[in-house]
């Protein structure tokens, strides 16, 4: 599909993309760049890509599509450095978990004749780095593309096809809608997971040991979510700060109400909340977004 | 070990106990009782126990150990009905997720010459009912026993041996400590999971559909926890109300602070919170309370 494609940033997401592309044999020449030497060493050792380069200039030279999958806090400096090397007509895309922030940077840097098709694969794990990447990471997951209304339709199709070729489903929506939906489905849950881990661990050592020991009753699931890549989440919380604060405010209002119901021991109201929550779980499974196996099938 | 053992209540926990005991061949005669006919039909059809009885009197006649694993809201009426049928020296135990409440009921009902050894297996799934029970449910999980200081040591050992024989690790602690620890490791996480599902689903239909569709970014894990047995959780929230309200207050205080850090876009403080949370995750895995597989190994 592409003669030459470049991936800048080879962490969990970048490495999963090139592993999937290589496995399917979909790109003639795959070039990768990462500014972390330990990452490069792993990729070289495991012969994961066709060419590993040591500069951004080499990374994008002659590529039809350039994909940036670094932490968002590096995005501006990378795009700034790339500006003079990108040939007119190149498709530039990303995998950032926020979509308004990258748009603003692209506008500010004012790339000429570059086709900017931003994207976000809603997939990942709590693990980071190239050894955690897998070719199957995107299978049956959604990737959201948020191109501007002026974007070239055939370029949108190329990026869309790329994601579909590695197993993803693709949805196109505005950056505004994306950031709103993700503030609820992903950012708020992460805030809450971090906060519950902090709240339960803010205890004396004896109690802390017991809390860890008996964490299988619910807490352990939150610790998993709270183990995600710190830099990535710092960047998300900063970039989508306003919507996340809104979501926290709604959450807190509901929690105060809920607390009142618990304090009043109102069994009828409790049951009604639980029954509704059960319906949401069924909807998530029906939408193919989780497995129905108890405990996620874990032993 | 026991010639005859009775299990009253054959949901997820009760059925897992008798499946495990049957599998290991540890009890000569296993008697079960459940007041739900559909439950009894399933057990009968699958030939899961030695004898299914239709009254509490038959259920406990001649048994050396009687285990109650019904929802806590039925506990008082069951113990009240059992009172006249229990022979002196019988060991009575339970699997309630709260431990102070059952103690108060036992005191109130004033059973004579009965050996009350309360217990709580910290295991389970979001599924309910006898078809969800498995013989492996307790393997490598903790069961907490909270007998009073006057309890017979050899009876404590019998109940402890019973749990260990089906794969559980056993810890003895006071009902007060149990309810405090569980308010943090299990009850608070469930409050939060219900509340996050409520907060995200309190939106118009269009946004709700999108939220379910893109729930793989974190929310889906909370929907699993929020799909647990409604009656059981109503009972827990009512019985451990005070400690849960305390935990919510601590959580809310921390959340307000966290919100401020997000609103101020304080990257340094965010990173420090995330790094600490990551350490807790490592401690949970080290303590054998979860698998290290990404995404719990789910596809």
C-alpha cells in the first residue's frame, strides 16, 4: 500500500504498529526513529523494522506517510524539527490520545502542503515500551481519525485503510467530540483509578500491607489502570485539563448524592443504581468492547 | 474431614464451595439448601451435591458444620429459623462480606452451645448464581476468619482447614479490622465503579452510544466491577455504611486536591502521583493478588 512509511517514536503504540505492518507485509520499506537509545537497541536486536535511523531528517526522507507516536509533550518539538524535511504531499499522522492539542500545534507551526490526518487508536495496555508492543494490539479496537474539513479525502482513506489493514475499526469524528468522549471513557477513569490508589495507600505501613494483600476484592483492577505510562498521562491531563475538570465535577456531584444514599441506608435506591450499572456492562459487552469472561478470565 | 456438612445458599460462593469440596472428595455427605427453586433445579440437574433438601430443618440435621452463604439481608431470618434445629457443638460459619453485622445478629439471636466461626473468602467474580461457581474460585485467594476470643481453637482450626483444603489461604483477624480493610480494598472501589458508570452514562443517547463504543480506554474495567450482584452489594453498603462513608470522604478530599493539580496543569506533581501508583501496582502483583499480563491477558 505504501512504498515507504516512517514511524517516529517506538514505544508500545509505535512498535505495535510496525510489528503489525511487518507481519502483514503491507509496507515495502518501514523506517523507524526513536531518540531513546535503549529503545533503538531493542528494535535493532530483534530485527523489527527495515531501517533504523538516527536523525529525523533520515527518518522522513522520501516517505509517503509519517506517523508520530511519541508522548504528546515531544510532539511540538518533533513537528518543528521535521518541518524543513517533509516533502509537499506527505501525509502526516499521529497517535496522540488528545486531538485538539496536536491540531493547535500543527496550525502554529504552519506546515505547507502537508496532509495532516490526525488519529488515535483506542487500544493499549498498562505496559510501555517496544517489548510490550504486539501485532494484535489493534484488532477489533477503534481508531478515531479527526481530520479537518479541508483534509484531502483520498489521504483520509489512505490513513483509514492503514488502520483497517492492521485489524482496527475506523471512525471519523471532530477533535472536539473526540476529546469530550475520551474525557469520559478514558481520562476520568484514569483520574479515579489514580485517586483510589492514593486514597487507599495513604495509610500506615501495617494497614497498607493488609490493603495490598487483600486487594483482590476490587482494588487490584484500579491498580492496573493506575500503572499506565506516567508521561503519557501527564500530557493527557494537561492537554485535556478543562474537560477532565468538568468530568470530575460531575463525578463528585454524583458521589455526594451516592454517599447520602449509603449514609441513609436506602436499599431501594441502591438497588436501582446497581441494576442500571449492570445494564451498562451488558451494553459494553454487546458492543464488543470487553470479554464476558468472569474476572476478565484471569486466574 | 467432615462426615456431614451443610451449605445454605447456593449462589456463586456456596456453589463454588461445594463444587470444590466434591472435586477433592473431602466431605462424606454434602447437603445443600437454597430457597430459590430455579437454583435447586440447576443443582439437581447437574448432580452437584449429595442431597438437596427443601427445609432448613433437614438441611442442618446431623451436620457437624453448617455454612451460610446467602445474601446478608437473609442472614438474620435464616439463623433465627435454624436456632431450634442446631445441635449443641455444631460449628456455624458464613461467607458474608461484612463481619461486624453477622456477629451482632448471632449475639441477638443468642444461640446456645453453638460454635460460631465467621468467615469471608475474598474471591468472587462479577457473575452470580450456581452456574457461575467453580471449584477453583478460592485457589490462592485469602479467606479471613473473624472468630471471637472465646471461640474454640479446635473449631477455628476445622474451619481454617476446610478453606485450605479447597485452595484458600487463611488469615485470622478481628471483625473490626476486617470491615476497615475491606471498606478500602473492596467497598470503596465498588462505590467508585458504580459512580463512574452513573456519571458517564448520565448523558444523551447519542453520547451514551459513543461512550459504550469507545469504552476500551478504561471505562470497561469499571463496568465489570459495577456488574456485581446487586443484592449482595446493597447489603454490604448498608451494613458497613459508616466506614464506607469515611472512605468516600477521604477519597473526595484527595480528588479535590487532584483536580486542582490538573486545573493548574502541574506536570511535576502529576508525575509524582503516577509514579507512586505504579509502585502500588507492583506491590499488588508481588503479593500474588493479580496477574502481570497486560490487560489481565484479555483479548
